[in-house]
């Protein structure tokens, strides 16, 4: 049963997932709307040109859709011109789209109904994935009641995502877990890493308000008066973005000597940074999922995460592999970082627990979900 998977462009964390499905006899053809990520391109959030160092198209059955206008990925572009003949052929039984509330995917969803195709939707939304007004929540209530008539299966990425669908009165039989995962094997340690003299706390994300790097710096500044802590830990910030200058200026102004910044790192280099780190901090104010958390856990990091990060509902177990702090509360974040520091003797077990938890959150679980989804629509 052929699945057409519609994506905006080749995405680093999606490619190994698609290869795994193909290897395990899932007939899937990917239709990309843009090829922008296959060469060096300007990333708006990073505010610089980057080029991925991983194979994005190897062993993937794919085609590019024709488009008009600029070759860039936004809420509007690219504008595809030939999606009907390339997507809705007779051999295709299932249309899989990523994201539910954009104009292009909505057109695909409506046309799929017209052409008699089954629709799988995979979206990142959950209750706290973004701030919503009362009016927006009301709109969503009616939107899901309407769009549900056109969707056969919701591929939930985790608990928070599933609960959001249930709150919108989606039939639980239509919700099947196909979790957000990374290639765990890529991040696993293959050799023993020399133990750090100082504990390393890592932040790796785009320097944007939503990601909370400023919250982390405020927490570090709060802990500065604890001389023992300050002299025995290091904080490493990895990334790029519009806040970089502001963050560096704050660090200098507050004389945070145990804070260092590294530029954007590609996957192979970032893996080494994860593996050398001890504690990964995800202070995001809003985060639909947060795949960096998966990567850090596979690299055996203790986790400190905001309690509203989507992945934290499934992957962060308080007192087992780390701690959650109250979203937006830099004082609570500081307390959790200090708490981890004072539990040095437990950190090795925390790290092993991270790896154990994430080892079960993998491509195999996704494959099980996809097979179940296919069975469900063929019954």
C-alpha cells in the first residue's frame, strides 16, 4: 500500500526515519516542495548560511514538486503547481501530511477526500505548544470538529499531542502513536569519554526568546554567589540567532566567567559536544516537542527541562533522569541546576536512565505505529 508523504523540504531528523520505514517494507514515496536544504542556504532563525553534513536523500524514494515563486520555505512558499498529478495517482492509497493548519496541507487534505484517498496527519500541537487567546481556542474547537471529517488517522508524536486531540473530541481509535524520534544509534557513545573535571551544563538551540536562553543566563547569574558551584561547573551555549549579541553582552556585564558560546554546529560535531556534556538544559518557554532533548538523552545527558516542553511529558522523569522546572521561572530553574549539582553521586545512574528511556523511544516504535495505522484504515 503506497504512502505519499508530503514535506516542505528534506529535513535531517526525518531522513533516517524514512529510510528505516523503507528498509522495513513500508512503501513510501516522499514528495518535497523545495530542495533548499540540500545545498548551503540561509536559515532565517540562525541568521546565517548553513549546510547540513548528513545524507538527506540517500536511499529515499522521492520527487520534487514543481513550484512558482521563490525557492524558500515559509508559511506561503513554495507554491506548488503540479501536486494533483504527482500526488493523487491510482497507485497511491494514503496521503501523509506534516502539519494541519497551513493552506497547502489543507488543500491536500480536502483533495484527498475528493480523490478517495486516506489521510494521515502528523502535527506537533499540544495544549501549551503556543500561547492561545480565548478566541483562538474557540476557533480551534470548531476547526477540529470540521477537519476531523477529512482525516482518517492522527499520528500522535507523544502524550501531550494525543491529549490535545482528545480534548478536541477526536475519537481515540483514530489517534495512533508514531513518536518524535531521532536516530538514537547516531548519538550513542561508541567509546569511553574522559570524565570532565567540571560538570558541563549544555544549551543547544536557536538563540530566540521562545527557546529561553535568557532565562538560563538569569539562573546562572542567580547562582553566581554560590562560589563552590560556580567554580566547579561550566555552561556551554551552542547556536546562533537574533539574541546572540544580547546574550553575550549580558554575560559580559554580569561577569559570568563560567559561560562560553559556540557557533552553530553540524550534526557530527554536535554529537561530540553532547557526549562531552553532563547536563542538558531545555528552558524553552514554548516547545511543541524539542528533538534536541532526544539527542541529549541518547548521548547520556541528565536532563533539566521546562515542564511545558512537549517531550518532557514522555521523556523526563523527575528524580530518575533529571528534573522539570516551572515554565518561565528562572529561580526554579536555578534550584533544579543546583539540585543536580548536589547529587553528583547519582549522576551516572541518571545518565544511564536517560539512555534507557530513549532507547525505547525509537524508529521501531514508529514502525509499529505506522503498521497499526495502515491496518486500522484497511479493516
